C-alpha cells in the first residue's frame, strides 16, 4: 500500500482526514505453512506474519497504534496513559512507538501469573522510560486510571494524557485491523494467497478481531473470522466483538457520512471459548504444544498467552469441522523481533517499582495439565 495512505483511506477517500501515522511495514506477508500443515493433515494452512509488522517491535499492536497515536497527536497531547497486565505486549508497544513520536507514556499495571516474557517486557518498559503504576485490585482500575490521568498535565498545553484502553481496543484502535481485513482481500486479489475459508486470531480485548471481521465484510470476502478467546469472558465475548465493530462503523461515518453503513452480526464470525484454560496468561498444555509445533516445523515464534492458544483452537476447530482441504489462515499477532536491543545494558529489575520485584523473584507459573 502507499506508505503515506492507509489502505482504509485508499478504499474510502472520504476518510482522508482520519488521523493516521505510519509506524509499521505493511502489507505483512502471507506464507504457506507446508511442513506444519503436512504434519497436522491440513493441506492449505497459511500464516499472516503480523509478528514482523514493525522494524523494532512487531505484533498486532502496531496497526492499532498507527491510529491511536495519530489521534493523540491530532488532539495536541504530549503523553499517553494506558492499561495492561504486568507483561502486557500492548503496553510495551505503546511505550516504544510513543517514544518514537516524542510522546511520554504512563501505564497502570494489573497482576498476572509470573512468566518469562513478562520479565523481559518489564525491563524493556523501564528502558523506554515508561512511568509504571501497579495495582493489585483490578476493581480499582477506573479509580487509579483517573488518579494517574489527573496527576499528569503538560506544562506547555495543560493537556492531560491521551487515554488508551487495554489492548488498544477502541473504535479508533480497531481500525488497524479493518485495514488488515482489506489487506488480506488485496493479497487474495493479487494471487498471493487463495481466498481463506477461515482466518484465526486471538480475542482478548476484542479490538483486533472486531476490526478484522469488519474489514473482511467490507472487502466482500467469503472468509469468516474465527476468534479464540484468551481473556476473561466478561471482556471477551461475541457481544463485545459486534459492539466494537459497529462502533468502528459509527466512527468512520463521522468522518465520511458516505461510508457504508455495514452491520456486523453474530453470524459473521465464529467464536471459540474452549481454549482459555485457568485464566489469562496461564499456559495450557494444548497451547504449549502448539507453540512447540510452530517452532519445530515453521520456525515461528509464538507464546502461551495469546498465539499458542489460538493455534490450538485452529487445530481443534479444523479437525472437528473436517477442514483438511480448506484454506486456513492463522494471523501471528505476537512480536518476533529481538527485544535485546530495547533493554538497557546491565538491566536490573531492582530499578523497577518494588511491587514488581516479585515477578523476577517468584518461580515461573506451571503449565496446566
């Protein structure tokens, strides 16, 4: 796509005033997973490499931040405030790309099981200058977010930080995956991949999946999205998917009243509930097996919180529905870039807020049986 025009605007020029900044490398490639497909008995298994979506840091958050951080700049903000679990990939991506644009970043963290990736992410957060606030009681999140928001104000503009919800999921952030749905359609039309029967992503804060489902519908593909729940059901459910997709449409129609008034419904996607396990960031046996298979057969870097559970869901769904001959597309939403350059030399966890030290001193959470 043109570097300075998002695909969404190329399709709908009336959206030309929609705030957007180029952060990633798009389109992300689509590649066959022939070896893994042969092992599993799936003849037409593919992957979309959103894990390489950014030069310094990839994954699904890059697409969202192209719209979110641009919106912050358009509003004259010089800082962003976001929320996530201690090992949040979203918080790390936000801190990194905010820094690239000259924005300060603040985050409220909530607890999660101790995992190695969380340790790495925290050290990177610190090196990027993220201001961290830790909260043990998730019920107090709105109060703490408000308190942090009120305590930081730009001395030049008197503006408060721009608020970004967990996962970057909002009618603004989800636009990144509306772009992705249109991007898949273009790759189909260019002959880079056969039209998929199903495309699989995790469903956490719902923005990635909601945007993708909307993008596929706008592109008039027959492809159905399959979302694999990786977060608590209260926040990750079919209602939230349809709500966010419809909110995206309302936002786009504010910029361009001629934008199609499409309505995403429950019939437009498949929602899988069976692969979450004990809780968020609790690694499951099936998820870890999927991570190991992806690495062994395709050299793909997955993890146990999101992408491993999603690939496990793909395998089980494809077997249950007899999809061995169908085109199946797995979106790798994890980051595959090396985090080492992001860490400060001689990184020391004791420089983090004291409440976070336990994530380095306690043992890694066990895999569920």
